[in-house]
């Protein structure tokens, strides 16, 4: 009986040591954005890169930290503000420039031609890639991540606005949706969590 008790105690002690060692090997992530690991599907889409006119898929961006944002070129505030914030982060944290790609998906493919998108993103970081596609391709991508967009008619048929989800989606290098950033997230919080992902801590 005594021998069995001693053996169990030794196993428990060794397990405790192993657990402590494992904790020491990987620091606990201290996310500032919203941690959504295992709550959304992997990055998955088929769209057109408006910079090049080439069709692209999620596979083309594996190995990069992907920041996914839905918007449109006529957006009066949310889109330019968010893209300027991300541009500022990439300018401040130059080490992220080779790690991060920002995919800007238009929710207004009728007005946002490839040329219009290319011109629009020229005001932001070169890391911002404009994506467009058919209405069905857009709907499939938006549905994956619970993104909503609604057209509000204006006085003229071409004069309308689009209400859309303003959340920023951030994927790890392996395509896992890792973090959500609400509209208004600042440079410091974006930079902090992107650096954690770049260090493979998420």
C-alpha cells in the first residue's frame, strides 16, 4: 500500500513539473481584441484581386496574417477611417509589413469596378488588396463570417449608401479566424495583437 502511494505521488509530482515546464515554454496570450478561436470557419473564398485582375482564393494567402474587412469606395466614414488606422499601424510597425495582408472586400460590386477599387486603395498601404466578385461570391463570403450589408436607396438610382458590418476579422497564418476588432479599435490595440500573431503566439 505504501509503495503504491509513493508511486502515485511521484507520478503526480512529475506531471506537475511537466505542466509547469509547458506553461513556461509558451507565454499566455494577452489579447486586446476579441478572441474567437474555434468559433468561426477557416478563411475560405474565391474572389478577384482588383489590383491585378486575377482570381484569388484563400489558399493564396496562407502563411500571412490576413486582416479581412468589408466595405465600399463610396463609404463616407467607416471604411476610410478603418483603412487609415490599419495603414498607420503598418507604417509604425514596419516588421509587420512582410507579415500582414489586408483584404478589402467590396459590398458594392455594381459601382466598385476593378479600376475604382484600384484607385481607392492607392491612398492606403500597399498591403491593402481590394477584392471583388460576383454577387453570389460576395454573399457566400459574407455568410461565412456573419457579415450583413443592405442597400439604402437614394434620390437617384446610382445615389445610394450601403449599411455593412464594420467588424475587422483577423486570421492567423494557418487560416484560423483568431480575432475580431470592432469599429473604432485604435492603432495600439491593433499593433499589439498583430505583433503577437506575428510572433506565433496565437
